[in-house]
């Protein structure tokens, strides 16, 4: 994912995070983006990311986030 894609993904997620959890979510995403940039991001990182980020999402937005993350992780795995 390029920088522009990362910024869009970050904004998308942050708009759906529970109030007061934005900084925690941003830290998790920033770490994942760093690993992507370094070429060290793996399927195990995705598996670790999911429960962390899901715990921060507003309950009414979970289904939407799960669909996007599934799509993202699927495209990541095919590269």
C-alpha cells in the first residue's frame, strides 16, 4: 500500500474508532505501515492486528471494518 493508500486507510479506520481510542488505533496502524514500508509485514502481523483494532472499533461499524480488513489482507496475501 502506498503512502496515499495508508493515509486513506488510517482516516477510514479512525472515523470508526470508539471515542478516546483514536491514538491507540493510530499507533497500531502506524506500526503496521512501518512494517509494510520495510517489507517485513506478514500474515502473522495481520493476525495480530485484527483483534487489536477490532477491540477499538465502534460496535455498529464492526461489520464494515471486518469486510475492508478482509479485502486488504486478501490483497496483501496475493502479492
